[in-house]
C-alpha cells in the first residue's frame, strides 16, 4: 500500500513538472492557440451588408458588397480572387461573380467553406436578407480571420457564391444556385474536383431563435462530427431533427464530394422571416453567428482527423 502511495505521489510530481515545463516561456507550446470566432466582429460585417440595402445578383449593391468583402480580406493581408460569369436566367443574362480566398495548407487537398452573399430579388417590398444572404457572407469573412494564422494540414478555400437565389421560380438545375453550379462546372472542366475533400456550407445562420436541423443531403459523418461538437459545447440550437434542404451544396454532393449544409430554414419560416420584409437586423443576432462559429471551429479538428484516415 505504502509503495503504491509513494508511486502515485511520484506520478503526480512528474505530471506537475510536465505541465509547468509545457507552460514555461522556455518551452513555448508547439501548437498555435485554438482559433476563436469573434461574433461581434462578424455581426458588424452582417450589418454593413444589410446597410447596403437589397443585394440581388447583378445589382450595384451586390458589387458594393463584393468590394466590401474584398476590402476586409485585403486588410488581413490576403487576396480575393473573383470568378465572374454570365448566368442565363429567366429574365435574361445576369453578370455574377463568386469570390474565392485560399489559405494554402501542407497538402493541396482542399476543404471548402462556403456560403452565398446575394439576396433574393423582390419587387413588391424591400428585402435586405439579414439572415438570408448577409449572415453567410459575413460569417465567412470572420472565419477567414479566425483560421488564417492557424497551422493547416489541408488547404482551406473560402467561397462566397453569387446567385444562390432564384430569379423567378426555384429550380436547382435552371433557376437558383447559379454560383455553385458554375463553380462545380469549372472545377469539373479543370479536373480540380478530386482535390476537394469536403465542403462546408453555411446559410441563414443569423436567426435570433436559431434552430439547426440535420440536412439529409449532407454526409452522415459530417453531420455526426458537427452535432457531436455542438453537444460537447452545449449548443442546443443544433437539434436532432432530420430535414431535407436544397441548397448550394447539392451540386457538390452530386459530384461525389462529402458536404454539409448548416442552415436554419424551417425555424425562420416558422418565425415568419424567410423571404419576407422582416428578414432584418431585429431578427438576427451576433450570438447566433457565434454559436455556429464556435461549433464549426470545434468540429474542424475532427473533420481534418477523419479526412487524414
Ligand atoms: Zn433565400
């Protein structure tokens, strides 16, 4: 007994010494501090976009939004690459552009972080898309900020899709998701699809009464990892309810790329704010952006570990 007690005291002493050594300035930790998501800063980006008014594809306000995103990224010392294209829509050709930021990793294999930054065109009322358009556009800016100085095994690519919204009637293949369809077409032509190992899509994540359900187009393992991270952090906004959402990720799913759509559509509909005049600042919050940011950053090491297997 005595011997065993002595042994455990020794173990404790060794452990304490190891912790002290790890924390001392002579032994700086080999890994960078865990990334943090600044929800208040993300919300300032959301507000800046909403302040530009309705931002449908092809509008001056959306060009202004592109310039805003480009300035924010430039302030981080990074460059936005534009991917312009002319979309054929029910109202004729519309000039659109995806925005891309790349953070190279040790491998060329990529994880894509994506969202849309356009808002749906409504002629009979003013639609500013605080959650539907601004939340994803703003979130991605802050996500670049959070991840840019982190060591990376995989290359991270951030893509702001233009033209997610339908110009007339929603149809995944002909009128909606113009930017993601164009992206996948181009990547297919360039033979670049196989280096995309996973796609993470965020959409409509600003809702004050955020409730995120598991989308059935999304890969089961990605849902499991993200919902697991939410549980660890006690983020009850991620609920164990299945739903099926048509969104930008579907084109990547069809191309065989494991994808996840983190979206609150059903609760926003229930609350009366989806595609209505009340998708405004009063109905979104920094806290909700922060919930998604915290969960995604907590899930990312597990996603990377899964892909490395
Ligand atoms: Zn929408």
